[in-house]
C-alpha cells in the first residue's frame, strides 16, 4: 500500500541524539509527498573543552557501533532512501574513507541509497565549478583535519579554514 504522506519518497534520516537542527531543517524544507523519518544515533552530551585525537577516535568508534542499530530502527519505517544528518564521520579518512563508510552503512541497510555531507559538498562544489574553498567547521582540529584532507583529496584547494571548537555537541 502506498504511503499517504510519503507518496514520492520516504527518507530515513540518521541524526545524532544531541542534534537539534537536522530534524527541524527537514521539516522547513518540506516537499509535498516527501517525508522524513528520524532515527537517532546515541551520542553522549559531553563537554568538548579539550579534545585530543584519542578522544575523537574513541567517539568515532562508539558512533560506528551505534550506526547498525540506528539503521535497523529506521528500516522498520520502510524508507526509500537514507540521509546521514551528521557530517563528521563522512569526512573521516578522506575520500576513500567516505566511500568505505558509505558502503558499510548501505550494507547495514540492505543496499538503500544514502546521501551524506561529504559527498554532497563535493558534488555541489563540482556542479558550481569551484576549485578553491575556505572551510568553517564547528569542530576541533582533530576532526577538522579530516574535513580538509577530504576536500584536498577531492581536488579542491583549501585556502583557509577556521575551527569554531564548539564546547558541546548540542547544535
């Protein structure tokens, strides 16, 4: 039976439990016949007053463990497509890291298509013919270094960057 509200497309959106922007943004951008169904990725709401590479790696490892059950939950809504509402893990380990990450997520979902932040940025910049960029992130250097690496590997020259070093993952 077709979905009454999501007759065009049902998007399964994976968003961090601490994120307060992804879900409202989807509602604001609403398109008739397209629905967003949110599944939350558990993230501890811990202070980011000092961040090290080790704590970033530990956090990313815990995030990776949370992805499969998060995807399993959203699959119960039978989405047509998935959207990753968190960008940091999609930039990890550059362009190839993004491809491997996306392949793992698609494996968890049984092969559903998936949009993610790093890939979306790359496609948009290429569509606009952009080659030189500045990067502004909410991250600390241990995470933003992956963002810069991704863009460099994707063929963009990062001419400047600023890390906002947000103190909390709530956004």
